[in-house]
């Protein structure tokens, strides 16, 4: 099985919007939102969808916040996450959606939202973004103590 999105049952009960919306609303500046859930595809599909999103944003009259939600790895041994995540983060920081999709596929990385991340990178680049900045990185172990398997997370700002 390929990583991330090849299992149709894995995303059947997708709930990222339910988890994120209260935080966004608490910020007080979110008046409306449009969630887009994507299952997956190749780099060309990510570029087409990202281009469409960028065009819709250009036509919108006020500021728009793009968010891609994913983990970096999902229930992996901590050593594997720590070994694979820096290279994956590097692809995101450099806005390299092709390299990101290729790396995740070739290394069987369990990044569930890799396609959504690639789409977001494409849209951001078309809107003028030039790089990213790693704001935070952690694993489940940071919150829950030593575990045999961890999920890892990164907060990356695209600008």
C-alpha cells in the first residue's frame, strides 16, 4: 500500500475541519471558510488544483488564509520519524511539491495529507510565495511521554 492517501477508508471520517475551525474562530478574524478535502493524485493534478484555488483567491476581495492539514508521519518508530521528517520538511520549506510527492512515495512515508500539502504549496507559489519557515516540530512523545510509535507534526509558515 502506498503512503498517505491510498487507503480509501483512512479518510472516510476526515475531521480536520472540525478540529481546526474552533481555533480559527477563536482568532476572531475568520468570517467564513471553504474546506476542501482531497484524496490524492500526482504532481500535475496538484498543480492544476492549486492553480484553480489560486485563481479563485485572486478573484476574492479580502484576505485568504490557506491551511493544509497533515501529520509528518503516522504511528512510526520515533527513530524513523526523526530520520525522515527533516528531508520532508525541507521539500515543503522550499515549496517543492514535486519533490515532496516523490519523496513520500519513494520512502513510504506515512504522511496522510501529502497531496493536500502539495496543492497548498502550488496555490501559494502562484500567489507569490517564495519560501517557508519551520515554526515548530514535535512528536506525540513530546506530549505523552515515551511511546513505541509516534506521529510527528510540523508547523510551517509559507510566505
